[in-house]
C-alpha cells in the first residue's frame, strides 16, 4: 500500500478485483468493499454469507457485515455504497483515496455522506510488481500449462495433411483455427487452467496482434499461436507465443522470424535488475530498424513493423506493471515479465515469439520454454 495519511477504498469484483484479491486472497460472487486505513489495516465490508469464508481466507482483515454496520436500524437490503459510508463513519474516516476505476455510484454516496474522495493514479499495492516465491511458483505452473497446450497445438499442425490449395486437413477434415483453439482449451482444462482470447491466427490475420484468428489453417504461411491461461485456483496467469509455418515459409517470413528471434535474444540479455524499462524498448526498436524492418504507426488499421511494447508484467492480471515499454522505471528482482517482440505486415502476416521470465539477481530466467523453430515438416 502507498504510504499515506489517507485511507484507501477499493471495490471488488470489477477492475480493482485483483488488487483486493492480492491484499486479502478473497474472491466472491457479490461485490464487497475494502478500506485500507493509514496504519495498513484491512477493513472488509462484506455480506454475512461471505464472512466466515473471508475470515478463513484473510484472518488479518477486520470484517464488517451489514448487521454490524446498521445494528440500530431496521433490517433491509443495503447498497454497497451505503455499507462503505457506514464503514467510513464507524472508523471516523472523512477523506479517502480511490483509483480511476472506482464505481461512480459508491463515490457519490460517500461524498453525499461527507466523505471526501481524491482520485489517484498511484497503484494501491505497488508491491504487486515484486512477486513472492509463492507467486512465482503459481505463474510458473500456469506457464507450464501454456507450454503443454502449445506443444499439443504444434503437434496437431505438424501432423496435418496439406490438401490441394494449401488447406490443412486432419483426419480428412479441414483443420481450422477454432479446432486448434478447442484442443488448446482441453489441454489447459486438464491442467486446472482456463483461457479466453487464445490466438490461432493464420496468414494476414496474424498482422493484427490481437486477432484471435478464424477459419481454415493453411500451409506455407505463418500461424501465430498465443496462449495465456489462468489457473482456476490461484488466479495467476501464464503467457507464451510461437509462430510456425506448416511447410515452407517465404524468404520474407524467414527474415522476419530471424529478426524477431534476434530481438528477443537481445531483450532477454538486457532484462536484469536496475535496467530501465524503456531502454529495452528502445534497443529492440533500434535492432529492427537496423535489420531493415521499418515501423509505421499509421494509418489506423494498417500499422506495420514492430508496433507494440517488448513486454508486460504478468500476475493476477494478464497485463500489469511493470512493462517493457516507453515509460520510466527500472526492472527489479521479483518482476515477472513477458519478452515478446514481433513484426507485423498487412497482407503477409505476423511473427511473434514470447516467453515469460522472472527477474533474478543476475538477469532473468524463463519460467517454461518451447522450441522456437519456424517451419514444421510432416511427421
């Protein structure tokens, strides 16, 4: 929690849900509120239905149920805003900080009750960026699941037959992006993970980095496989990407792949404690430029080259701090980051290679990896 003389309020579920989960370990179906007082004590405004579980999950938290907050009033359903206002009054809190995603309705109820709210961009729990050994183990488990699913996907693409016209078939049926995504999801579920937004993008689809892909897979063109599972129990994510070609890639795609592999090697060598995040981003941009790969960020929808950041933090959110991009800040021991340079050209496709790493005292360590070969031959 940021050092402050002002209490901080957060609401879960919602966009602050994982801040609350980080602080308390608690996930609930119904919304509940967290107030962190200036001494760092956790006060939970929570229903009686969840109180016993909350006490077990976060014994350090001080629980406040509606029956306790409104002991002198007639029993009736109370809004979360009313509960948070009653909690603030009970604790004699007259001013609080809230993040940019704090619900407007709750904020207005607090303000009508005389509690001043100051919005802040500062993270509620900056230490989320520094992962504990337990958190690293949780992310590594999800990453191993991602690699296992990737292995199954690559195996299926490699084993596919190339039909006339270049369409891939498996067991006499067209092998589509949707088929490979279903295979990936089954592999992840078998390992206690779920996945949403898995990318299996073929050919020109891959030139749009977040296009999940659809339709028949084809030979001799790049297929981007981006898998980011979340463990159903712990809530921690993994993230891995490879780009493959079933058959023979064009010389242009081979050059793109060589450049992306080289850029990733450069970035991985730079990721170590004390290095500025933007230094890695600038180095990769310069590498691609010198390799002859121009980047154009316009017009919208036709961007090309290296059009995104080198990487992002991974934890209870799939994208969290710190990132490897144009922003101030230095890499620290315990950061968990993706390193994922890529090149994208409309009409050709995309090439991206991604690993998730933990920052150590001397550099970084890949949590779970997979070969980075481009071309897949039959067999």
